[in-house]
C-alpha cells in the first residue's frame, strides 16, 4: 500500500459503521485508556484485544 497524505480529504473513506461506540468521557462505567493499534491489509484500524483493567500501585 502506498503512503497516503492524511491531510488530503481524498485519502479518507467514511465507514458505514462506527469504529468506536459510546462516550467514555461521559459514562461513569467506562474508563478512557490508550493502547497501540495496527492496520488491517484493507487500511482499516485493527484495535486488537483490549488491554486488561488493572490499577498500577501508586497511581
């Protein structure tokens, strides 16, 4: 796959379904987190397996 210019609107395609659902910033049952993601061969994000819910000591 050739590199795309992410600032060019022609490099983007709208998905028919949401990639993310809910609003974790306004839902007390959700927690915002970040983790690495990859890319599928078709160029869509591969979110992989969510990281486990853990609490770090001293956090």
